[in-house]
C-alpha cells in the first residue's frame, strides 16, 4: 500500500512515533504530566471546580501525549476541553489537535468512536452531563466495543445554577453507571481529577466518562506523593478517630466535601466516622472482596450523599442505610439556594447519620 511505503521511507524517529501511536502505546514519561498537575494543585491549595482542574490537567497532558484529540459540542469555554497550545482543526487545515463539533452531541460521540477505532489518536469530547442523553447510543457502543473514547461531561449536578431543571442532570449518573464496561468517574477535588485522568489513559480498552462540576470545591487531598487512590474506584479519604468505626459516609464529586464537614460534626459528637470517596464504582467493583470490606467497614450504619438519584447506592448502604440526594427533578436558582431547597448539606448528612445509627441499634 502507498501509505505503508511512505512509512518505510520516513526518517527513523518519525516512523517510530507513528508506530508507537498506532500500537496504542503512550509516551514513556507521560505520567510526569499528571504529577506536575497534582503538584500545582497541592501547592496552591485553592478551591477549584473539577471542570477547571480537568482543564489544568489537560494543559500538561497535551504536550506529554500529543495523540490526544480534543473537542467539544459548542461548549469549549464551559467544558475546559481546549488545552493550551492546541491548534484548532479547520477546513483544509488538518494538522490541529482540537475539533469544534458544533451543537451535535450525537455526531461528536459517533465521530470519536470512529477515531478511536481507527487508532493512532485518543479522542475526547465535551458537553454538559444532561446532554449525555444525546450521546447515549455512541457511549453504549464505545462501551460494548471496549474502546478508549473519553467523554467529558461538565455541569454534573443541580449545582450548575440558573439554567434550571432542563439542564440539571438527576438520573444521568445512575443510567450511565448501568452501562456495562463504562467507567464513570466523578472526582471530588482537583487531585482526584488528575488521578481519574491517569486511570483513564492507563486503560486503553475501556470507554470512560468524566462527570465534572461547574462550581468550585475545596482541595481535600493534600498529602505528598503520587499514589493514585482513585484507580481502585473507592478508598478511605478520612478514617474514623477515637475508637472503632461506628459510621461510614460515602460520597462523590461536589458532595464529597459535605461528607467531610458532616464527619467533623459527628466526630465532635463522639461518633467515630469514616469518609469513603467513590470516584468510580466500576473500578471499585473490580477489587477483591477483602479490599471492598476494608473500605466499607463492618458497621451497617452508612450514609451516601450525592446530588443525584439514589439508584445504585443501595448496594453499599444496605437496608439500614440512608441516602441524602435528589428525589425529583431540579429547580431554577443560585447554586446555594438549590442545594438548600433539596436539603443536600452537611446538616442533612448528620441527621441521616443519626437515623441509620438508631436503626442499626435496634437490630
């Protein structure tokens, strides 16, 4: 074939790079980009929306992994999907690394699947999580084919603000987590966001979806080192203190810091409480039984908090557990007002904790 002859005649360095990309092998030092992003997050200590954290990670990854092909369905500034230095693809100019797909989520997702199947490039594209419904056929096919198509879904909860209930995802997380082989990541702070990106790129035969927040959240992970705790899907963010664990609070994303706040209150009340972060339940389910039991703890008093429907959390909280989250569609209003309306806050988690503790005490 003509293209194969051109490859043979290409300079050794160019030919090696071409073959590396087509074989799906990442550059040798690509994880240094993840480490650099993590170092920036921990050094600044600033609150940051996970969509912004993802954009910061991409700024490092774009240079380290040149086969990344970014894009968005007309929401580039909101999705934070265009990394620094990325060149836009235009009619007649195809040497770029960023695609403006337009308002066509279904077409974008289908095109990314084709690119992933072709090989040589790693496609990712963004839109709002609520609009994952338009992408769903191609998300399902990517999962079925087990190809590394990466879906960036921002504005992942009622916390998107004044756009109202039509744009606020409620059931989407549960629906997407039900898709076999689809790794749905919902990081709870900037460090977890970097870890999720690392896990995604480390798994070439798996479709992935990142659910990212519009609103800022505090940095919860401040430890040194580059251990990827999110790679196991769930881990103990804060262990119980002052005795044997009496309560476990599970959470993801923008509600993870509410779990931490609730734990502080419960610890002061003399209730040893652990917080479990669950950025990807699919990966957690792939761990051995011993690991899962160690993370969830032996106590049957458990609370899950997530600004979405409960479906799926029953697996972890059981019959005696409690869920703090959504039981209806969202509402129009400012972020703080909407969370208050639906009673998703640290105080609600504390009330739910006392309810499950009382229930367990009767057993």
